[in-house]
């Protein structure tokens, strides 16, 4: 099929490259010319496992190219995937500005193109957004009827950053919210040959499924961390408790996320919880558990700050900055928030993350870090050794083998463990070791 993918961030970039590798002819579209040029030069605009090699292969064969021209992409494709961002507004509501803008541009191009074209929204959005906001925009610009003249579907992604290429080819499920059967058939054809169960559901159901997944993932992380903190206060090994807890599979409990660790973050869980709670409040529906997940997460992050304060030292080294190993995504990273809090308290901070280079950060990723931690350039270190030479207290937020192998034992520097190190049991006897919730 001839496919256009709008938005070359993590979801769009991976979707475009993977679809091209499956034999589709794909055009990536982005307003950021740097991303467009990177793709056309056979380079990935994001850091992600396997994505570099994949983009190089499909660009070389001509299966993938990129453009900033919406009209060109629509004219040369039969189905479009919309993968633009839906960030949080200051009040927690969902920002649909980018969705609305790209929908207007697609609609205008479709009016010129003629013929049926299927628009597939892959961006995360609250139930009702597609039918009540985006479909009317399309119909206005095209001058036709959605489901008749224009195909419309919602196809949420379930890609985990760091393993998104693997997840694309081996999805936990495929969800197609179809406005009509022909729209659903077009989306299904895109993924022909991929494993996993397919769910063809109404459009609002597909929108809600993504929120159900992300709200539950956020809830699981918060639950485990609170339990870990309570167990620590009571002198109980929280991981031993959780090992027994996870042995019960009869009630459909998954082991994913259910281990005490550091705070959660990233581009999905925080904003989706905020927008879901905001939507519930507007509808006068009480959601006390969901409403307290993010405050709980913030409190857990504050525990890390308090451990540093308890150490009574001023020179702090931090290992890890991106929200997930193997990526350079800093958006709503809890480690960025931790660095911001410590920097604001006057700590002398050095940070090392092998995947984070200020010169390579693009788009929303760069904008986020410039707003939250504008002094990042002077805080970043070039090596593990540079941080260790500087630090009296080391915050460990990564499982990078180079970091783990270099961490010293003893009482200097103080080790604040945010991830439960592989040798945490042995280190607990050392006076310089502090576990966050174990």
C-alpha cells in the first residue's frame, strides 16, 4: 500500500520504518525540516533499538522517504497515519492543537486529490475527539461524508520506547476503531502477517482502550512504589513481598511494572492520566484512585531528594537522564524532574547518560529540556569516570553496564539506588548505600 505517516517522532518514525520494511511504500511527513532531512539521509531522528539500521535499509531501497509537503504526501498515498503529539495543557487537559492542524491540512489536500482516502489517527486522544472534533474538520475541508467519501479509523499504538520496533512486529494486540467496515479493512491490510489478536471496535472504544492501558500501567507503578516505601519503614524486604505477590497468576496480575523502583514518567503515562482525570472531573465523576496516582508518584520522587539531603553532601552525580533505558526521550522523565529539584536546591550536579547528547535533541524533546533544565549543557559529563571523580553522592537511575561495573563499594561516594542494583542485597550492608524503597 502507499502510506503517508504524519509526525516523525518516536511513534511515527517507528511506524513508518516498520511499515516500509513490510513492503509498503511510505512517505514520512513532519514540519521539522531537520527530521525530514535526517530520514532522507537514511538516519534516524530518534534513538531507539534497531531503528537506525531499519531506516537505513528502507531508505536505501526507496521504500521510505520524507517530506514537509502535506499535499505531496496525500497525493502519493492511499492511507495516512496521524502520529502527531497530544501533550498536556497546563490544567491537565489534552492539547489537540497539532491534531486539529494536521487534520485541516490533510482535509485541504484531500479536497484537491479526490477519490477515497483513509485517515487513521494513531495519536492518543480522549474518547469523542475523533468523532466530535476531527471528523467534522475533515468533512468541512473535503466537502464529503466520513465513512462514505473519506475513510476514518483510530488505531492506537502499544509501543514501548526502547523496544518499539520489536513491539511493532510482535504486538500484544491490534486495535482498530472503525467508522465503517471499509476503513477497518484498510487498516487491517496494513498489518497483514503480524501476530496477535485483532480487535475491531467502535472509534470511541479504541480511543478509550489506550487510556485504560496507560492508566493501569501508571497505577501499577505507583502501587508498587508505595508498598515498597511502607515495607522499608517496617523493615520488610519489599522485593521478597512482591515475589510472592506476583506468583499468583489466577487473578490476571502481570509482572510488568509491579516492582518497587523509581518514579514513572515519559511522554504517555503522566499526560494521559492528567487528561483522563480532567475529563472525569468535567463530567462530575469521582476518580479518587486515578486522581492520586500522580501525587503519589511525585511523593516517591521526593523520597529520592530526601535521601540526597540525608547524605549531607553537596556534590552529586547522576547516572541516567532519559525516562527509559535505550532512548534519548527526556519528556517528563522523572530523572529530569529529580535533576531540576536538586539543581534548584543548589546542589553541584554532574549527569551522565550515554544516549543523551544535547546537539541531537530535536522537536518537543529539545523544547521540553530547554524549558525544564536549561542548564543541561553545563551539567552533562562525557564519561562515567568524570561523574565519579566529582560526586560525593551518586544517584543511579540506569542499568547501563558501563555504569554498573564502575560503581565503587564502601561508604564513599554514597550510592542512592533508584533501580535496585543487581548487587543490592550485598550493598545493603555497606554504610554508603541507600535503597529508595528496599
